[in-house]
């Protein structure tokens, strides 16, 4: 692919124009896909990261030479300012440190509040302040549905009415609290300090090289694709629980849409599929996909005995996101259904040597 060129005309940002975009956290399991999406659609992209992650290397392997790279941490204002000054981005996609206490790890029961505030809240303010000082047009922030209040009533089981952006934001864990604080600060910069800020609240994401506990959908999918035989037991409620699972390639498309659209009326958008999928449907899709080793699943009628940790969190935030606003203002709708996503994920993983990439330098 030829190196993208910048369009220095006076036109507003939009699809079809070449933009200069800096991505923080661009080697993460979502950030790397966003970088790929932006490069493949012809934009100049820089990545600021503390280092290439195991998952980022194979995802970015064939586009790495087209990127501008900056080593640094969003908690270091000088590092950020230097990168911004050298690359002169028009847009920043701030995707760094989704959960700074669990890099390349599964669920962590002790989430380290001080680290969350320092990395998610302080790091986001550093990005916003650098953007304000150096006249960056827009900052796109990786928010989370964890910033909502728990999905209850008609928005929870068994009806799962879609949750739109007006749903109360009353998070109960460190991740949701810090994401909401960072998001609200971004709203302040948009209203008062001239930074066009957009926050994206993602559904439950999955995709190539995303690991997770074997009972979680991302873990089920990764084990099946890796050819690992596992036995899993679910309560009936957990097996039938529905959630909005969105493939990471679609997440990347949503991020790119937010980077490239004209100025929006609102500044917070749900990024999901708008459809609920059960764990049972995921298991069936794995069984129906040729070449995969689907899990051996037992479903029991007893209540789930594990009412803490990852299981409790999954139940609390299982729901469907209303994506009407993203479709209307960003022009984004998810294109991968569950089966197409699993097949695409399997093809991608089969074509990339994850273990070799995980132990290489870079």
C-alpha cells in the first residue's frame, strides 16, 4: 500500500479526505485494529504506545512500516507534547490503557484504584491538554458501557430493551468510574476549551488474540480457535444471558467513523450491534464453524454459585446497546454477525503465528 498523503485543503473532516491521525494505545487488542482500519482507508497514522503488545504485533505486522511510531506513556505530559508537536495530528484516537492493571491478563479482582485514576483520568487530561495547546481538531475517546448504571428492569433479562445514551451513568466499579470521569472531563474540554471531543461506549468486544476466562465469550472463542478442548459448566441463567457482542473489526470501524466524521451534535455514542446474543448461541456457532474445537458445555438449573468477580460483572452489564445515534451521526453500523465474525477471526488467527509474534522483539 502506498504511503498516505495529507490533504491540506480547507475542507471539513470527512470520509474520503486523508487525515493525519495519532492513536494512543495503538498496539492493543482494539487499538491495533483501529490503526489497521485507518491505514487501509488511506490515512497517515502515528502510534504512541509504551511498547508493542503480544496481540498488537501480529495484527499490525503487514502495516507496521507505514506507521510513525512514538514510544511513550499518556501519563507523561512532555512525551505526549513532543509526539503531538512532531506529528501534528489533526485527530487523536485515545485508546490507551483500557484496563491498566491487567495488561495481557484476564479478570483482576483487585483493580488498583490509584493506578486507574492515574492512567485513565490523568492520562486522558494530558491528552486533552496537549490537544488544546497544539490545536488538534478532535479527540476520540475509548469509553465503556461500564460507565452506565447496571442494566436492570426492562433493560435486563429477560426483555433486554436497548439502552441508549440517556440511560443513567452511575458506575459501580473502578473501571466504569474512571472511564466516566475521563469522559466528563472530555465533555468539559468540548464545551469550554475548544477541543472537539467524542466518546464511544463499546459493547462487549471480541476478536483475534483477545483472551479471557474460559467461561467468558472471548475465552470460549479463543480456546476454540486455538484448538484447545475445554469443559465448561454454566447455570441456566448464565447460558441464556444475552449481551451485545461486537467484533473488534467493527469496533475499529466505529472508531474510524468518529475520527473522520464532520462535527457532531452529540459527543457520546454507543458502539455495538444493537442485537443481543446468548452464550448458548455462541457455543452453537462454534460447533457449526468448520475446523474449530468447540467447548464441551454442561448446563445446570442451579443458580450460578459464583456471584462475585467476572461472573457478577457480566450479569450486571449484559444488555443491548441502542446504536441509533451512531448510525445517524457517525454513519456507523456493525457489519459482522456472530458467525461471520467467528469465521473471520479463525481465518486471521490461522494466518498469523501468534506464539512466535508473542516472543519476538519489537
